[in-house]
C-alpha cells in the first residue's frame, strides 16, 4: 500500500497543472482516475480575477483540498489564497463580487466534497499567527487576570500551552483540539466541558465589505458548537482572551491528563475530521453509535473508528461520497434504534 505522501505526489503529478501558483495556462476538461478517484480539470478560457495580481500572499488555482483537511479528502478549489496581511483580505472582500468565499482554518471538522469548491478559499495558516504577551491586571479583590491578543491562525493547542507558561487557567482542556483560533471562535470549540466562548473578550474581523470591525465578546452569541455574530460573513483575524491566574503545576497536570485521554481514546494516527456528530442532551454520540453496533462499520474507504465511534477515519482512499453515505447510515440506524436523530457537527462544503 502506498504511503499518504506518495499518494499525494501521484495525484498531484497526474492532475498536471493543478495546485500551481496563479496564473496558469488554459486547460481543457479531462477526467482522470488516480488511485480510484476521478479528477476533473475545468476549462479556463479567461482570467476572471485580474485583481489577484495585487495580492502579496500566495494564490493558487485548482488546489486540491485533500491537502488541507485533516481527513485528507476534498476536490480542487477554484482559487486558494494564503493572504499575507489584512490588506490582502480587504482586497479579496472588496473585489470578489458575487464569487463565494470560504475561510479555512486547520481543516478539522471539515469535509470538502469530491467536486471541490467553486469560488475562493482563504487560509490563514501561514500568517496571522502572532501572540502578544499577556497584559495583567488586578481587581480590588486581589483577583489577577490577563488579556492575551492572538492571531486567528494560531493553533489552539499552542495557545493553551502558551497561556500555561504564564500560569493562566481556563483553556487548558482545549489543548488537544487540533484547529486554529479563528475556527475555534466560529465553532465555539470545546472539550471536557470547556468552551472557548466565555473567555473571548473581543474579536477582530474583516467584513464582507472589506472593513475592519472589532466586536466585544458580549456582542457575540455563543452556543453549543457555534457562534452567532451581529452580521454574517467576513473572516476573523484576531481575538482577545481574558484568563485568570492559576496554579502552574495544576494547569500542566490537567493538560497532560487531557492529552493522555485523547491519545488513548481517539484515532489520532489516521486521517480523520474529529467528532462527526454533536452530543445529544445528556448523552454522547459515540455511545449511541457504539450501542447501535456500528463501531468499525464502513462505506467504501470511510470507516467508523474502532477507537471512538464518533470519529470517521479515512482508511486509505476514501471519498467525500463515502463519508456522506456513512454519515447517513449512522443517522438512520441510530434513529431507528433509539429515536434520536444525530445532528452533524462536521461542516460539509463544496459541490
């Protein structure tokens, strides 16, 4: 069996011209099948976005999203942009017209369909990764807190460890979440009963009109695995978190314990997208799926993890169609046996 890296090389070689830096030559649609997956190249006759030449960051055409999702699945995005700074983002949002834009974090809790994404994908993973040292204050009751300003591209695991250096407590249970801060804010990421929402003091984003907007934490509605902003759209570029001073030893013990449990109970060594379903009230999706006898069940190359039933793993060359078929089967069986309709946590995008 070919390794993941060699599969990627073979797919990219066969998908000639795909994933190259913009601009590219004109190509004719030509279906090809590689490792059981059909790849299509679309006809590109003219340059639809001349303003892309103003972008200082990296711009790619027909970038395979399987290279940017944790489950290693996903067809090509029309345009994949790694902006260098806020000015790049402002250009994109002011010039995109009716072209849809999707903001990508670390690609966790995400399934991109096999035909890919029509429009523009923005990834902040190569920039917006600064963390400013915490600013401490003390209340009249001698309670010490600190505010940390963090770029949206910073990994949540790194942020939790950074806060621990200063004995700041509150987010240590989030150390095992593989996503970035921007995605964590949008999804109100959580683990072990801790969610990031209550610690958000402010969020800075670029709006759909290209303006810079700063929202206070109380202006944002956080609920289970989602957040609601006063107006839709745009992209989060930075957030401020307010954390309390705690005991460093206890904080590190909590993080170590959480990481050990995560390693023992979750399929971290194979491509996956994290939790597929939200936990129903007073129950867990994993328990319901396992009790329905579905642990290990597969559709194509997508299988329910034997380690944790709320995880779907890519067993080698899974397609989004395989995963969606498996999700539908899980929902049908669990509802038939328990009367509970599991709600998807994973975000599905593309055509």
